[in-house]
């Protein structure tokens, strides 16, 4: 199929499958005998979430949220929830699942919001981590790959809403 940009493969479909299985096994081990509630942030997390939940061998519950964040001159932002979860999570540990941790602003606002609403703890689970661009003090508790400061697409990640359906991760050549 003809795409608008060329995309240079960085992580193949097979490598991703292996890594996500390993991450699911680690979460299974770390959370055995505990309630696991995963909340994915749409849209970027949808493919990672689908693979990750099938790699976790625990009686989990899952949901998705969709949010738009606004930031002024300070790093603390305001989040507008477009789609909310109705699962009961007071007193529970939530695993907040995202495609990538970049500046960290979005996830830190969402984490704070879930804690304010009564979650006992919020673990950050991201498919990718781009620490070079972090502006907020937040880290992934679980992550598949740490990458350099490149703009990547595929496996749920988009450039102008395109390329989410690629089954590999690649750098967009702009
Ligand atoms: P931040 O951590 O609040 O800066 O924002 C993270 C969001 O920015 C992610 O959920 C992605 O939607 C988007 N993003 C950051 N880096 C990339 C990238 O390399 N490719 C595609 N989307 C990205
Ligand atoms: Mg995005």
C-alpha cells in the first residue's frame, strides 16, 4: 500500500510480540493474588492493550479512558476527560496503560486525577519510553522499550492520525 511518508523500521512485529509477552509475564508474577485493573488511554494504547491483556494470566478487569490535556506555562495541566471509566477502583491499584511516555505531562495529570478519585496506587505501563524529552518527574513502572528522541509510529502510535495500524514500530521520515 502507498503511504504518505516513508517509515524506517525500528522494532519488528516479532520483537514486539516477544517483548509484550515478557512484560505480561512480569506483571502476572508481580500481581499474583492481587486485583489488577488496567486502564488504557485511547487511542494510542489500543493495540498494546489488546496484546498485553492476553499476556497477563490473572483475572484482570480493564477499561479505556480518553482525555485531552491542556497545559499553561506550568507543567501541571488540566485534563478534560472525553471518555471516562465507570469501573469501581477506590482503594485499588490501577495500571495506567499508554503507548509512549514522552514529556510525561499527560500521564502525570491522569495519574494525579485517578489518585484524587481514590485509587490506592497508579502504576504507569507504557509500550515505549522517550526519557530525553521528559519535563515532568514521572517514570514508567513497566515499559517494553526505551527509545531515543525520534518520532515513531505504528503499533497504535500515530502521525496526524495515520500509521496506527502498522504492525511494527518505525521512525517517520518527514
Ligand atoms: P506526553 O508524555 O504528555 O508528552 O505525551 C504523550 C503523548 O504524545 C503520547 O500518548 C502520544 O500520543 C504522543 N507522542 C509522543 N511521542 C510520540 C511519538 O514519537 N510518536 C507518536 N506519538 C507520540
Ligand atoms: Mg497520540
